[in-house]
């Protein structure tokens, strides 16, 4: 029962005291968020991972790629624990190191490997935070970088200073929406389908490319539609529609604003009483925003709400289990990145932290 789990989690947390830090992503359900010492987006949680050297353990209530990133940033003797190891991300699973390496080799065959007269390399690899540590390692080893939804533009600017074009994976929508807002033509962003030769592109498509987009997407954010925006506006013509940049381009174009998890949080925080929002992002976050601002009208853009099923796998029963195990002196469900990829992956994440958000 919920009360029993609540009692056990609180007791274990109290017994551990400052020995444990609990980090929670904004998409976690309220039953988890209530125990987090810090709640934020993936960029903020990466920053927080650096800020608790006093804690013996970090319990990460989020998904696997976020816990891996925390492991890159915490000290060597500070285990990072993911309460349920099955909490992955379907988008992150859409790119793996072998497919990215095959793509990279084919792009090298098209563009060569020599820098141009201004010293810009043919391609800079950029991986979204939502990717395995091995892909972050790939970027670190090839002059590339990591981005999150809150700094994708700044990171692309960083990449274009160093390269003639960008390979962006795994989320096509974040890459397309961000580059488009920077003035890159959509036709100069070929889509790379890892299942097809040359990613399904002609030589010409690739020669003109500014951003090569990986064919990946978020199953949650891809559900939002232009039709839902029309319905929200029909219901209330003054509604302010904000969507996450993981939504498809036509949805971003039809919205009033597009922005990251943090952008949405700040927009709601700053809104005058009475503002109505229709928000296109994960429903647990939208519900929490609505609860914290009862003076606003906040609805999820998708009326048939669908939470991120993998974020949802962090159930209080798992949190109770990992905390009680720590009390008993056992570390369970530790996420640790192979030393072989960790150094390069850390380089790519640190480049991103230096760019900021
Ligand atoms: P943020 O980078 O905004 O935290 O988003 C993470 C995520 O998984 C979005 O789907
Ligand atoms: Fe992955 Fe989408 Fe869930 Fe974010 S919301 S963790 S991108 S499946």
C-alpha cells in the first residue's frame, strides 16, 4: 500500500541522512518527486550531479541515460543508483554505436576528413543528452559535443564554429526545429535512416547538407498534433500554446512558443494570473505545473494523456528497495559507465556544460 511505502521511504531516507542525494527529473510522477532533494531538467540534473561530493550515493529518479551522465560527473567513489534499471528511453535506443559509426564512415566517404581553409572540419557530431554513454563517448572522441533541449541552439552554434556541417542524433525533431530557428533551410537537413544505404539519401542531398538528422523520435512528444492545437484554440482563442522541441516541426510551427522543459517551467512561473496554457509535453510535468499555479488554466495539449512509460517505471516500491538496501549496506542497481568510454563521454558532456544553458 502507498502509505506503507511512504513510511518506508521516509524512514530509509532519514536513516541515510546526508549520505544520499536523490535527484528527480521533472517528468517523474508526484509520488516520486516528493522525495527528491532536487527536481529539474536533464541539464540541471547533470549540473546537480557535480554539486554533492559530500553524498556517498546518488539515487537518480529518471531514465538510464541521465543516470549514466550523472555517473560521468560524480566522483569515482560515488555510486549512482537507478531505482529500476528497466527505465530506459525509446528514443535513446534508436541510435547505437555501430549504426552511428557506419553513418560516420559513409559521411567521411562523401565529405572527406580534411578541414577547409578556415580550419572547419567536414562534420561535427552532436548527440542529444538522450543517448547511450557510448554515443557521448563517440562525440567526445570526434570533436563533438552533447546538447540538451535547453541549450541545443547554443550547442549548434558551437558546432558550426568548428565544422562545415553537423551530424545530429538521435532526435530528428530537436535537430530540425533548432536548426530551422537558426535559419538553416529544411531542405539542407537530410534525414539519415540507419536502416538504408547512405541513410536513404542521394549524393546531392548529402553534398548540400548543413545538418544530417538521425531518424529518431520521442514516442511521447511525437503524439502532439496540429489538430490538437486547433482544438485548444477553438476552445479558448487566447490560449498560449507551448510545446517541447521534440514535437514534430509542423506542431512547433503551429504553437505560439517552443521550449525545453525548463523554458516551459519558467514561462508558467512568470505568467500573470488568469493565463491559459495548452502545453505539449509529458503529462506528469504538466499536471504538476497546474497544481503549483491554481490561478492559471493549464492543460495538456493531448486530451488522451500518455505519460512517458519509461519514466513511469520508477515506482515508489523500487525507491524503497534501493534506499533500504543502502541502509543495510548493499548498493543495488548501480549504473556505471565503462572506463573505456567514460573519459571521452565526460569530455563531450563537459564541453556542453561549458557552453551552458
Ligand atoms: P529535458 O532535457 O528537457 O529534461 O528533457 C528530457 C527528456 O527526456 C525530454 O523528453
Ligand atoms: Fe525518452 Fe521521450 Fe521519455 Fe524523454 S519523454 S525519456 S525522450 S521517451
